[in-house]
C-alpha cells in the first residue's frame, strides 16, 4: 500500500488508486500538460499516455510529478507484518 499525502489529506491507496489520484491531481491543477512537461522535464507524450491510462509512470517520474503537484508519496510497512527476513 502507498500513502499519498497532500497538505490536507493522508489516504492509503493501492498502486492503481495512487495513479488515479495523480491523474485527478493533474486534471484539477489547472495546468496544461505542456506546462507540466516544461516545468518537470517529463515528456509531454509520457504525460499524455499516462493521462489516457495507456501507461503507468516510473517511480522517478511519479516523484517528480507528485512534487510539482504539491503531493508526497510515502511507503510504509504493512500493519501487523514485520520486515521480511532473508535475502
């Protein structure tokens, strides 16, 4: 599970929900894909494919986009489970 944190919300999500939340944040940001692309260095074609659901984002790209949108992605251990032992 992932934790998506904005200055007003902290919500647990699975990966699909996390990606959908990022799409929604892009839509409601009021910024064009062109502007987001120029300011984040993420290719506009990558953003277009992401928004249409054709592809996901790499972790690095997701972090850059989240930072631009004022979001923070936090991973934490599942409740009731310790770290896996072994290699």
